[in-house]
C-alpha cells in the first residue's frame, strides 16, 4: 500500500520529476479506498472493515446526500475524459471541481432535474480553452445535476468516483514532459489539491470506524476496559 499521506504537488514544488510519482501514488490511494469498501479488507493492516459495519457507518442523511453529489461529480469528470487535449481536459476538470466544492459548501436548495442539458465534447473543449461560460451560451455549471428516482448507494458511488479519479490521473500522465508547461503544472496542482480533499473526507470516516471496531475488539479481550492498568476508552 502506498503512503496515504503522499504530498501534493504544492508540497513537492510542482516539479516535472514529481508529477509521475505523485500521480502513481494518487492512483494507488484511490484504488486502496475502493478496496477498503469491498467488505473484506483491513484498514492499514489493523482491523477488518466488514460490509455490515460500513453499511451502518454510511446509513445517515449526510452520507446519502454526499453519495448524490459524488455520483454527479463522477458523471461530470467521466464525460470530460472524452476531451482529447490534456490541457483543455485539465481546465475543464478544475472547473467541475470548483463547481462541486461550491455545491458542497452551499446550503441553499437548488433546482433538480432528471439529467442536466447534454453538453457536447466540443462545448467542453471550448469551455476548457478559457472562454467565459456566458459568452459560449453554456449552462452556468459544467457539473452534472442528475436527480434519480432511486437512492444511490454510497459505497457504489464512492467506488465509481475512485475509478474516475484513477482514469483522470492516468490521462494526465499521458502528456509528454516537453508538453508540461507551467500552466499545466499549476492546473494539476489545483486539481490534485481538490482531489486530496476527497481522499481526506473518506479517510476521516474510515479512520473513525476503524477506531470504533478496534475498541470493540479490545473490550472483548479485556471487558474491564483496562489494559496494563490503563483505561483504553
């Protein structure tokens, strides 16, 4: 397992040489997060995270709302993978991530619809080139806003989003070093910083679950809740 605390490009100085290494670490981390939720994996080789415990952890209003937002984020980033130019793709991906963060922070209810207006690949490329959305007559947001008539499973939404992020980093690694301009690296720095926030959000929940499960195991071993004379609670 790769180091979950792998530094961002900002912390490594954003050099060309650090790009491939960081991308590989991010891909490994997202793959690890996906595997952690298969019901048969141990968190940092310490405690098993069973499916029933994960189901209880995520059975609340907050995570159900988050599942919808991650489903929409995955749809949006997934459609951008069709953009052939890597720099255009990165600019559009950052736009989507900005819209996602604004949506997460906003407490105002928005208008919902079954699916947002279809955006062609050429529209996405035009937006990625830096033209204003207003002048291009594009929707106010590149973020999809699907509202499905059924509940979205949190673990499935998370797993799919991990797959999408891995595909994004793989796509960005395809760019030859000579084509990696300062603008590209700055854009990747922003994208990576935003992706790392999602990693942190998932790890926060998983880490708390692991601590609770470990505490339960210790209580079974030592019902008095003491270990070597010290309270372990």
